[in-house]
């Protein structure tokens, strides 16, 4: 367990030091990248990809049957 923790700590220090010493344009570029990722994964998922299975079926058994039918083509 301590080996994993020390590896994670050294990885964190590596990236922290890299971002701390980064130039101003590099920080702005990373900020743009993070904003774009947030838009793609958070906002678009909320508005354009609703939870289809929860809205159509009331139980887990009905959802699993539907998925199996769609994957195997058996009805």
C-alpha cells in the first residue's frame, strides 16, 4: 500500500511542479482545454443524452431484458 501511495505522491509532485513552472500561454492553453472538456462531457451529456433506459423501464429486470434483446437480436 505504501508503494502505491509513494508512487501517487511522486506523480502528483511531478505534475504540480510542471504546471507551476509552466509559461503563461501554456496555462491559458490548459484552461481552454479543460473548459472544452467540461462543455463536452458535462453540458452536452445533460441536455442531449438523457437516460433512455430509466425513462422507458421501471425495473432493472426490464432494462436488462431490453439490453439483451438489443444485443442478441432475439425477441
